[in-house]
RNA sequence: GCUCGCAUAGCUCAGGCGGUAGAGCACUUCAUUGGUAAUGAAGAGGUCCCAGGUUCAACUCCUGGUGUGAGCACCA
């Protein structure tokens, strides 16, 4: 006798051990048909897994998120089988589930073409129709190694040989295809209803650029064709929001060959940039930061002393002039220490918060550049807080509060926090690292928010908290950071006089809220699909006449609004009003003001938003106060959409 | 940096088994003065990314470079 407990709490008794599939069958034929996998006491298992004693059992179908994972994982196997049918020489390596889909890496003599992808997708469809049963089996390490050796699957041999100990390994076989895998998998290849191969690209074996490059095929798989369609629509929507595309359409900025990875800001893009920067300047002034400005070109020796040259010399631009070597600054911190070092500092001066909208250049690898998101010349909302060890936690806490408030103003409510700890290549003693990491952990815990630990991802001089925001597409984008640095101030000779009149080294906190203006504006463009909230919009209002008769009045209103600091322009072209409306609405100008004879007579403007909402006719003053109310909202509510 | 694509008018993109190119929008001119997402007509506009090579002939084929896209690697 054994008793199983189902997720709804109901219990069932069985005479003898039986498989999860049989349990599903005993509950109902429909469930048995829909079943993809099971869960025994919380652990995901195959349907064929035997239940031998009392347990909590759940039947996993495509409706569970775990079910979707199983489908995707199995779909990777399906694809590998199809690839090996078409290209027997292709060797299989690994094929995991990723967000929204899966990939599988193959070692093959030539790259796969888009035509290959089509053929592979078709072969996958054939295997689905064949309805091959999927069998799990267990082998010893040695057996498995000799089997894959015989098959010529060198990468699989390498994977198995890297698995420690003598543990048995599980295998999944469908038709003539067998793969090493932990599972679980769907019971039959006929379970797939919606999948698509999306792209092919190179990827290094084991993620190491010194290894061979494999061919990675990406695919997506869903429970139903409808879900697949929705996913493809989501991708399409993301493409429409691509900041590179919108940057061109809205005439915000451009790039060109002569300055790879460096932005040419156009008047409208620079308008957004200025709005963001002026906001940040005020926020920093209001929160105890002192704004400074430091040189862009600094003698190379400073970067040697700071430790940057040793790690990043290949990524630094340098300039030789009159037989001196300079580096174009890749970051601001060594310069900020120079400012701190001027004049004797007392513990009474701490914490000292220095901020700079510092223009930096880094030689980013060519393949890593991506529109505004990753550039070679950028400006950070950079700041360095010089403080005592005792002040770290409260300074980090203050910073976190400020960051949350700023993100809210920009319309981002969700912040994801991660702590990156000591990397292999680093400076400073282990004690110092212990201390730095602990102080950040304490600060994170003090926020009361969940956070994730990322071992080994810290900067070479100290651990860091990375603050990511979630945009309206659900994408997670790292922007802000705060990093504890017990190393660099000492290397560059910073000190202060403590209460007991001894000399001590200050701790330095590197911090940025937006990260780089370039990247952050890229994020904003995509988040708002180019329709910036009014406070950030480069053109907040445009006034247009219906016929030439109203031209003078339009100029008058324009001057009046401009005098109030509103970013306004007028469109007096000899075009129909519908044409002008369409054009400016597509340019995402928040407010479109139409003036005809009626408005001239009554001294008013007819107001509509870029989203098509008619706000009616109002006086110029009423419009001004409507707009300033909207501006005061920041991005907390989407305005004039 | 690595793998594989791509590069044609200001923009979005066609095109040709090698014989110096086309559309829509934008632009200019003319007509039109029209009340909330495209008024009509005409015109102008190109070193087909750059440098070599093959060829009677290269925008097209080959080689190299640059930029760019997807992914990988990197990210102080």
C-alpha cells in the first residue's frame, strides 16, 4: 500500500509501486494525455519515474511554468536530433533552457545557414509526427564514455570526464538519438505544438574565448501556437522600440564611421540629455554632493599608480604629446582623489561627496558596442564619497534611498539589487575584502529588499552593489552601482586627520545612479517608446496655424510660452492641419496646439495630446499651468500619452 | 576581439546569371488657405562603404579593410 497526496490535498491509495504516468492515468484520461512530467516531493521527474512509497505528487502539464521548461529542454533535444539527422558529422555539446526558449551548441565543420535552419525546423516537425517515445536510462561513467567515444562525440566525452566521482549518469533516447541529460523530459516527441528556430550564432565552447567556436542555434518553444504568436509579437514590439531606430526617426542622435561608438547628439537628443543632466545636478546638490570637474587627459603614471593601467591598458585610449604619455580618462575616481588630496582633510570633513558629470573614453571591444547602450565615449553621473569605515553603511543606505527616488521620477518602480564579490584578479588583502563585502551586505540587508549574490563579479578594487531597473517590457537593465573601495585611496596617497590626530586612509565609495547618460537615455527611449514624459520631452509643445492668417498670433503665443521656459516651437508651413498633426504626433511632441480664427479671436489655443486626446480650447495661461502640472509629475505617471 | 550576416538617394528598401540603377517618403518649385494622423502636380537628387584584384567591361565576382547587426567573450 502506498498513499500519494495531490497538490489539492486529496489523497489516493495504490496497491503497489507505479509510475507517475500511471498515477495521472488513474486520475483521468485527459490529465494523462496532457501530462509532460511529474513532481515527487517537490522534485521534477519523468512520467516514467516509479513512485515506491508515500509521497506528494504533482502532474506537470504545459500549463505549469515547469512544464514549459520541460518542453523547452526537450525541444533542444528535438533540435539536436534533427541536426544530426541532416548533418551526421555535427557533434552535440550542450543545450540548455534560456529565457523564452533554448539553444543547442554544435561542433560542425561549417556554420549553419538560414536555409539549414529551415531544413532543421522541418526535420523537427517530421520527428514530432513520428511520435517517438522518449526513454530514460542510466549508465556508469565508464560505459557512457566508451559509448560517446564510439559515436565520435568528443565534447560529450569531455563533459562526462569533467563530472566528478562515480555517480551514475542518466540518458535520454528518442529513436536513434541519445543524449546525456539530467532531465526530466517529455514522454514523446509528439508533445511539441509550437516552436521556432530563431537565430544562429557562434559561441565559445564552455564560454571561454580561448576555446573553439561552436555553432549555436537558438529556438523558442511554447505550450500553444497562440503563446508562440504572442511571443513573436513581443519581439516585434521590442524592435519597434529599439532606441537606435527611434533615435533616427525622432532625430535625436546619430553615429558615423569616423567616430565608432561615440554619439553625435542632435538638438532634440541633446534636449533630452540636458533635461536629464539638469535634473541630476539638482538632485545631487540637494543631497550633499559637491560638483567638480577634472581633466580628460591625465599623465599615464597616474593610471599606473591607481592600478587601472595594469588591468585595462588595452582598453584605454592614450595620447603622446611632447614625449609624455597621457591617457584619456576611462573613469573619474583617480582625479577625484587628486581633488580630495588638496589641502589637509580632517575627519570633520567626512563624508565628503564629490560628484562629476565626467566624460570618459574606453576602447570597448568592437563587438560589444550597441547603440547608446555600450559606447566608447560616455558621461557618467559619477560620484565618490570619501568617508570613514563607520560611515559606510549609512552612506550606502542614503545612496540607495536617493537611487530609488530618482528611478521613480524617471518612471521605474522596480529595482533589482545584486552584490558582486571579489574577483580572481584583484588588489588588496583578503581582510580588506572581507570587510568591504560585509559592509555592503549589511547595507543591503538594511534596505529590507531582496538581493542576489554574484560571486567573483566585483571590481578589481572592491565589491559592488549593482542596481538594475525593469523597463515596461520586463527587461532588466543595470544602471546604478555603489562600490566600496579600501584600496585606491591608499594607492593614491589619500589621508585625513582622525580624532586622535593620527593619519588615516579614507574609504572611497564609487557610485552612480544613472550609470552613463548615453545608456540611460537609451533605456528611457525604449521604455517610453520615444514618447518621453513632458518634463524630458525635447519639444514639449508645438503650435500650428490652420491658414496663413493666424501666423502672427502663433508667433506671439510661441514667444509667450518660450518666455515661461517651455520648450516650444511653431509650424507655420503651408500644409493642411491634419498633415501637421500627424507629423508632430509621430514625432511624439506631448502637446499639439492648433490655432484657427476662433482661437485668435478668443486669445486661446486648441490643445490635443500626441496620443490623440482632445483637451479642448483653453487660454494660453491655462495651458501653461496644465503643462507645468504635467512636468511636476515627472515620470511617475505617464503624461500626455 | 571571435563566428556568421549586412552595407544601393536624406530615410525605408527594391534590383540585376558582369554592360555605371529604381520605388515610396523626405527635399525644391508651382497650384491650393484647407479645423485635428498623409492636398495635387512637376522637378532635382547616386563614386551602388573604402582599397586592391579578375575582366573588353565590376555596384554586381574575388581578396583585404572599415562600419554595422545577431550571438559569444569582455565590461574599471
